[in-house]
């Protein structure tokens, strides 16, 4: 008998692979990251959700870039690099 995880305990926030029961860490990938099984479409992001996630990630990257730019301007002598002790 093969392992059949109980689907009833799953919530939309904690999707699990139907084959191995592992948490699905990325609903953008079509394969389970643990067992490699193809995930059913109902466990993946819809095209609209995917677009929203990609847009949100881009906004976050732009905010981080702007934050780093402001930090570099606020620190005298900071050039954005890492000081490795004179090497």
C-alpha cells in the first residue's frame, strides 16, 4: 500500500504534495521539490496569481535597491562594496 496523505487537513496556506505529503514550497513550480511528482493544477498558482506574485517580487526588489542607494548616500565614504581588511 502506498502512502496517501490526508488531504482534509490541508489549507490553502499549507498545500502538500499528494504523492509524498511534503509541503509545497513554491506554487510556481509544476513539480514537487521533494519527490519530483507533477503537481495537480489546483495546487499551483493561477496565471493571475502568478502575475501578481511576479509583480510583487519586482516591487520588493526595487524597494530594496532604493533602500540600499539611500543607505550608501547616507554613509560618508561608503561605496557599496565590502571591506575585506585591505586585501
